[in-house]
């Protein structure tokens, strides 16, 4: 349970391959209303159920609470189009839980739930329990998170600020990141949306930054949101408005610079990230966030990671599996003991939200920064497993020169999304290493990145399979793919 104190809104049926959720209002663009809200989702300690902390090894039992874990929400409303963006201070809320939140919010056109990938909060995936053979999730806690997120979205929608102005800014600082995996590639751009009232007062800030919340390290046993706790606190204090923090690109592996695993260092780093956000806020320029349109694609990622397959068979990981059809957009029959030797896939989702002049990429895992800007090593290290593999589409290539943001762990956590050319699980290892670099052990497999990135490109291009307008979408006109969606070419604020 949770300590007190603090879907798809469109119905995606199991037979659905592709979903276009669109609401394009006829006539003049309507005013944009925005709401901000937050709720405490800290798990309650001291009961019969132990709280196992996620992100590192097993057996790390929570011993106390340093600062609360939060769910934060931004509701965007344009006429009858309502979109909710939710961020939770968790390691990776799973797609089935997100689907349940959406099921309970049928009045919304689209609900996105992104996890910060916090390594100092409760296990909501399953693999960080008492030991490697134990399920680490308290299902009652996840159900309570679902309930609180539902109520948060509803209460936020009831308290919107009308007819807001929006600006978008970026700032970059590689000194606030380390990359612990070769090749060294960064996404060091912080992106921010500033919402203002007609009188110029700030109504709220949406901040997107690219770093693992793991400054406290593996020895910590106190629940904390890690450095975003200090980032959000500082921005709230300095700008006197609500703040929602979202995680972006964290694969590769993007993390805070090495330092002492203390709350003093974690707070200092969080304040530094807030300082970078302040630069982005000061540089922000006006843009339109309407009209709003969403394209979401169900995808089926093959699970070739033997540890994941073992975890699923032992019920340490609990996701429905489907036999691969060979088509990542077509659902196969449910896995069973009789066909356990078949290639298994899991269902997840990738989406593009076109919010006026801004594109928002919703990626269901930990994306490597190479897949953002296309900074692939050329040639690939010949000792990698697939050095000649085709390059995946990138975010910048797909979205083009317009303004964009990226939410990682959006609606799911499927693990690392590694460029196939970098996959390195077999000897001899790349870069003359004696053992493989970290990453592959927590990835579905070498095809995962291609499935996700091609699925995202499919959204942007407006390719359609089976279409369904859910209850919320039926309330407004629209539903057609944008014929201009895929035509522009690299942006998002990256500086050379």
C-alpha cells in the first residue's frame, strides 16, 4: 500500500495492430488550457510486505524514507481533446498497469505515463525481490499507484489554467552526465516547456532531462526520488509554480557524474540540473501546442534474452507473452507450456504526440543516445556481434528540424534499446575488453531497438494498419493521419 500524505483513454483491444488517436479541430485553433498536479506514491513501510528497492541487485530492503516518491501530471486541453502526461518516481511502471490507468480514464483522448527510472524506489517490474528467484513486486502497491494516478489525472483536469501561453527552451551541459559504456555518446540537452498565464505569471514547468536517477548508488536503503527530488524542489522555489519532471534518453549509459553516494552529493547534483533548466527557461521562445494529435503503435518485441525468458517462466517477471508472427505489428497467439519453445514477444507501445509545433516522442524503454542523433560509431567495432547490421532510424532523422521532446520509459519499461551494431554478448568482445559491457543483460534482445524505432517512424509517417477511434476520440472530429508528418529532417535543440 501507499503512505497517505500526499488508454489508453482510447480502448486498445488485443486484436489492434495500429492505433491513430487524433483530434484535429475544424476551423480556428482553440485556446490551450493546462493543469498541473502531484500526489504522493511512497510505499508504506512496516507492514507484512517488505519493500524491495529496484535498480541494482536483489535483496535490498527499504529501511526508511528520505523524501517522498511522487506522481506528477500535466493535463493539456484543447476543446474536447484532453491529453494527460504523467511522470512517476519509479523504476519502470509496466504497460499492463498503464493500460489499467487508461481504462479508468475513458474521457481522455490519450494518457501517457512515464517513469523517471528511479533506482531508489520499490520494485514494480519483479526482478529485484528477496533473491533472484523471488518476485519483488507488491501487487497491491501497484494497484494503489494505478488508483492514485487515475485520481491525480481527474483532479488535475478539474483545475486547469485557461488560455495559457507556451514557450520552449533548451540548454546543454555534458559535464552533468557520464557515459559508462563505449562508444561515448551523449544526449546532454535539457528541454523545457514553460506555461504562462495571460498576465505573464508562470502556470507551470515541464522539464525533460536524460539521466539515470541513481546518484545514491546501490548501498542506499532509504526511499528517495534521487536527484530529481532536489531539481523539482529548486525549480518550484525559484519560479513559484508547479514542476513536472520527465526522463528522456538514459541508455548508453547516461547517469550523474561519479561522486560520493551521499544525499549531500545527490542534492548538489539535483540543484545543478535545476540550474541547467533555468538556462533553458531563460532561453525559451514562444510556440504553439495546438492542434493536438496522437499516433500510437502497438508493437511486439521478441524476447531472446535467456535471463528474461527464465524470469518469465519462473514468474519473477510477469508479462503476457505472445508467439512471434514475424511481424512486429501483428499479435500472435498467447504463449503456453505446449509452445514454450516458440519465439516469444511482449506487447508494448510507441507513440508520437504532435502538439502544435512540438513533436513528443514516447519511447517505452531506455534509449541509447546514438538512436537520438544518429551518432553511430563508423565503422562499428569488428568484435561486436553484428558490426554490419543495418542502422536503425533515429529520432532526429524521423522528426526532422522542428522542435521536439522525448520521454523515455513512456508507458512501459522494456529495458535497454541498444543499436544492433553495438550488441556485444559473445567473445571476442569489442574494444579489446575481457568481458562484455553492461547493457545486454537488461535488454529484450538485439532486435528490440529496430522494432521500437521503426514503430516510431511508422507513427510519424502515418502508416495505418487496423484503426480504432476509442470513446474519447469519438467525442471530437479527426482521426486521419497527418500527410506532412514525416517530411522535416533533425532538431530537438541539440547544439554542435
